[in-house]
C-alpha cells in the first residue's frame, strides 16, 4: 500500500506543480506591485501594507495552528478513509469556532481611535479570514493535490490581474487594491468547498472528539504567533515609529526578499505531507533519504539566490518601484542573507521537529526569535529606520536557527546536512565580480540585470557540473534521457 501511494503521488510531480504555482505567486507581485506603487505611491502602499499586517494577527488567531496540525496528522491517516473523514470534519468545526471568536475580537479592535483612518482597509482585508477557513487548503495539501491547487491559483491570479488594471487608476483606489486579495481568496474558497467533496463526505456524522486535538493545536498556534511577530513586527513597528512612507520603502525591500523566499519555501511545503507519512508508517530509511535530498536541493538554490539578490537589489527596486523607494536598497541586501537562514529554519522546524511532534521545542525557538525581534526592532528602528528593521529581522532568524539546531540534534544528525554549503557558496561568490564587470559595460539597468543574471546562472551551472554535483547531474541525465526518448 505504501509503495502504491508513493507511486501515485510522485514527489517530483508534486514539486513541479507547486513550483509552478509558487512561481506564479512570485511573478504576480512583479507585475502588480510596480503598477500599484506608481499609482498609489509610497504612502498608499504603506497604508495598505500596514492594514494588511494588522489583519495578519487576526488571521493567525482564526487559523490557531490548525493548518500545520491538520497536514501533519491528516497525512498519517489519509489511507484510512473513515478516520480521515471524521478528522477533516473535526478540523473544519474547530476552525469555524475560532473564526467566530476572531471576528468578535476584531469588531472590538476596530473601536480603537488610532485606527480610524484604516477602518475601510481593515474591513476589506478581514473578509479573507473567513475565506481562508472555509477554503481548507490543508485538505488538498494532505491529499497532495498540487495540480488542482496550481490550476486554481493561476486562474484567480489572472482574474486579479485584470481587475487591478481596471479598478486601480488613482491614488484613492487603495481600497480596490486591497480588495483584489480578498476576491482571489473568496473565489478559491468556493472552489475548494466544492472540490472537497471528493475526499470528505460532509453529510456523514460521527462521535466527534475535539479535545484531543486542542493541546497540539495551541502549541502550534503559539509557534505561529511568535513566528509572525518576527515576520511582520518590523513592518508594524516601522509604520508606528517612522510613518507610512518608511513602511512603503521597506515594503519594496521586503517584496523582493519575500518573492524569492516563497519560491524556495516550496521544497519544505511540498515535502511535509510525505515526511509525516513516512514517520507515521515508520519508514526511517525513506525519511532520512528525503531529508538529505531536500536540504541539499534547498542549499543549491537558496545560496546563489541570496547572493544574486545582494548583487542586484538596487536594480530590482528601481525596476519594480519608483526611485523614491531606492533608499530601501541596503535593507534589501541585508534581507537577502535571510533567504538562506529562513529556508534552513523551515526544514529544521517543519521536516524534523513538527513531524516528530516536537511542537513545544518549535514554540520555544520561535518565541526566542520573537522576543529578540521585538527588542531589536525597538532599538534599531529608532536608530537606523528601514535599515534597522532589516538587521533586526535577519538577526531574529539567526536566533531561531541556533535554538532549533540545539533541539534537532536529539532527533537527526544535522551537521551532515550542511556539508555541501561551502561548495554552493564558493560557486556563487563570483557573482559580485560579474555585476561589477557588467556595470563597466552598460549604464542601462535592464541590461545590467539580465546580463548579470544570465552570466551568473550559466557560470554557476558550469562550476557545479565541473565539480560533478550529484543533484545537478541527476537533473541533467533525466533531461537528456527524456530528449532521447522523444527523439
């Protein structure tokens, strides 16, 4: 049964589908943000992102750690149709209760006078809380339905793109810009509800057991809260301490980092259900193999991506925003290093600790990062503004890495996971020389960007092929075999 399930749901196919979906998620802001930033300006973008950062906390309250818990536990029992059916209904019912409580808290929160100018945006963004709950994305991740998730995501991104150009035309259209996110999540939720009937019989009734789920859900919820504090507190505190313009400038730097981090995070996200499945079935050899492969592929991609972003962050900001955002270039360079650390942290947390039910340890690590982030932002933002926020965020990720590594040593031999890191670093360090050389040839930022990217990409591949990198060679052999078969 195990072999049949793995054959039916190829990890490679899952990864390809998830990469396509995430790539679209990355490309979408590349198109929308430059247009929106030019129409709304730094202040308008700052208002929208400030409101969105606030709603993030309410979304966390509604989610209550259910998504990660449902993926972990659901993957273990997905072969048992009856058990999974009951489990899915329990998860949705718990989530609906937390969503109701969240909306009550949100209504009270809106009465705070300082939020008077943001009420409209907050109300618009708040609709996404309900849509996320009834959308049950975790259900399709458990079933590894990445092809469906990808098709649906692309459909609504295209709809949002069309609506952006139709509805966002002046500086006063920040409400429409915010609404595009809600429209997309609403459409996805309706489609998910309909499609979920393939896996769950919602009409069937059981003797529900809610209490046994609550403790691990609350532990994961605590982890999510702490994690999002050091992920969004920089934007929230920057807005409160330095105003909307500083937030808008920082957002331009964060957007570049977030796009690359999101794409790289696909590896961990895609593999989590399979990791939980292997652990649930006590398939240790398969688990260790997939762990080694996923970490090496992650480093192979994230290290050159981070160094490449450091080389080109100023060009990217100029291309995708206005010149008024260029002061966020240094922050973007600092945040580039975060790409590697955050990617490694995802594997330590969600492929080692969480599948082994070490929720408490992950909670401690994220609380450590959140507490550090809160203190560091308070000091560094007041001293260095946008750059200070970037430094605080990077250092927070390093704190989380240190604590997670301590706990992971008791479960998995983590040292051997990084043995290819120096190779990928030295194969990428020449990117800086390439950027300098390109600058001497042309002043066009477009030529500078594309020339730097192409030369660095080809150079990186050549170096790895000469060093006989096993993962790159495996991919090269697979492509060669496929071409020969077609020929």
